[in-house]
C-alpha cells in the first residue's frame, strides 16, 4: 500500500519538471511595455532580459526629466506584462497540486 505522501511527492516532482520547462519557454516569450502613447517602448523577455529600448526621435530634443520618466514607465509596464504572462503560464501547472490556501510557489 502506497502512502498518500508518496503520491503528493510524485505530483510535486512532476510539477517541478513542468515548471522548469515552462520557465525555459518563458525565457523565449517577449512582451512590450510602452509609455507616452507608444513613444517609448521596452521589449523584454518574461525572465526580465531587456531586448530593446525604442525612443521616438521627437523625444530626444525634449525635456530630459520627462524622457527619463517615460523610460521608467515603459520599463515598469514591461515588467508588469512579463509578470502577468509568467503567472498565467505557471498557474496552470499548480492547479492539480493540493496546496494549502495562500501558498505561493516561487516563479
């Protein structure tokens, strides 16, 4: 007779393997954050690697402080989108595992 713990352990190991695969896939998924109605764009992967920063040339002669704020806002938008995409992908992997309420696994 198998113990219930053995079944949970097997599920956890399978989930861990699936999470690793999903994280590898997320490293290839890119999101784009924007600010200033698309005048500043940040393209990054879901594992937080910035691939490209695009600044509309019309902003280069403008106020330096405003440009810095737009870059920060675009970066924060990209991070939020990457986090949301990662959480959606990982949520499906933990759906069958009997975790206590409120327990969050690291993503």
